[in-house]
C-alpha cells in the first residue's frame, strides 16, 4: 500500500521550517555544551546528531508539500557544515581534516528530497523515500561507529569490527521497522524488502571507505526504499 499524507498549507510549511531550524540550533547547542563539559566525546555527539537528523526525515513528509520548503533546512545545514569545516567553531560538526561524514550525510539528505518530492504525484506518494533512505543510513552508521569505537574487537575491512557491524545491523533493523510503522507500510512484500534492506545497508556500510559511507549507505537504502514504495505497494 502507498501512504496517504496530508496537504499542508503554505503558512504551515513556513512554521515547520522555523521549527526545524530552531530544533537544529537547539540540538547543536546542547551537544556543544555536553561535549564541553566532558559528558560525551565529539564523535559520540556527532553520532547523536546523525540519529536526530535521520529522525527529522520521519516528520518531513508530513510537514512539507513543496520541495523547496522540504529542502530548505537540510540545505542550510550544508552551508553550516561547510562553515564549520572552514573555521572549526563547532566541535560536534568538525570531525577533522579530510573527514566529511557529516557533510556527506546532509548532501545525501538534500539529494533524496530533490528526488522524492518532485516524483510524488496523486496515487504515487514517494515523499516517505526520504525517511526510507536516511533513517537506515543514519542509524546504521551511528550505531556501528558508537559501539565499534567503544567495544570493537576483531578487525574487518577498513578497521571496522564485528561488534560495530552487528550494532549497525541492529540500528538498520530498528530504523526500517520504525519507518514502516510511521508510514503504515505493512504489506508482506514491503516487510520482506525492508528485511533485505537491513542486510544490504549493513553490508554496504561495512565495505564502504569511511569517508564515503554516508553516501553509499544512503544510496543503497534509497534504492531499497524506492522498491518498498513502488514494487512493495503492489
């Protein structure tokens, strides 16, 4: 089945954009404070930001009808990432020279919005594709990075660990199940495709170079998500 999303009036989209921006800066400010006080490392804070950004994609299809409103918040986040990489004023968005993971994640988010919104039409709702792509990508990477750095033993490609990869698998499963529940995508074939997506996204994350995994996992999850919304809907 294909989800039915409400039509949102223009003024409501303006409010949604404002709330999105407020949430972004509140989250970044909170993470900076936590890192400053030594409660979390900058890497751990970035993992939480990635999960929060992925969670935003669950709400975006309900909040925005027009693509230019939907893409506005992540697009501004790209400029913020670039500014941080240039001047380094936020520890939580500055992973160090040559590491562009946070920026690549946001670029992937913008790209999916620019695909999903214009392709949506009456009877063929594709806006949930943004969540089906970015939820698994964000959760898999964040869980693998967090648990791999903390408990990782036994080396896999690109210095990854079994524990990190298993955590990424669990993150992908949670992301898919939560996304399917939010959008009511419970057809048997949709569930089967989502389970396949868990394996695919985890494998892609495992074998992707660390600098590119936020792009490759989003592409893999987006492909599976498109099948869930088209082939899986019957």
